[in-house]
C-alpha cells in the first residue's frame, strides 16, 4: 500500500475567511473544525481520492483569508485551488501506468507547487494587497 500525507493548506491561512460559512461561529467564539487533509493512498479508490481532493480544496477556498483587496483575495483563493490540482495529480499517479498521464501529472505537481511558492512570496511582500484608493 502506498500512503502519502499531504496538508490541504499552504501558508498564510491563520486569518479567518471573511465571506462565508463559519464567520458567525467564529464571532461567537465557537470552536472551528480542523481543516480536512488529503491523504493519497491506494486504500481508497481513485474516485474517492478525487472526492477527497475536492473536499480539501473547497474547504481551503472557503477558509481563505479575505480582506476585500482583489489582489490579496485572488492569491489566497488560488493557493488552495492549486493545491487541489497537486493532490489530484498525486492521486492519479497511484493509479495510472500511462506514461503521458504520469508525465502530465508530474508536470502539474511541479508547476503548481512552484506557483504556490510564488503566491506565498507575493503575500509575504503584500500582506494587505495592492488595491488602489
């Protein structure tokens, strides 16, 4: 059995999301649930892994720290979106022997992880976004 544990969240997500679900609970001091994590394992079917990857991505996008600055909000939403692509690619690598699909998946992993690092660096240099006033 092959098992890979991957976090569904990357960088700068300690802030609360400002446009959805749990904001009322957070304001009331209620405990928020821990974010789901993606585990790539042949113990699950490919379809179940894809469902898991989507669940983690959707949760990450809902939890993205939004501040109303378009550039900032775009970046914080795109990071879990890109991580979702990485997770899906890792899932297909467990189940395919097709060399073209394997090559595509490996390329997606490399490119999306690089873009996540670029977005994390942008956030570090622009924590509040860059909207013009």
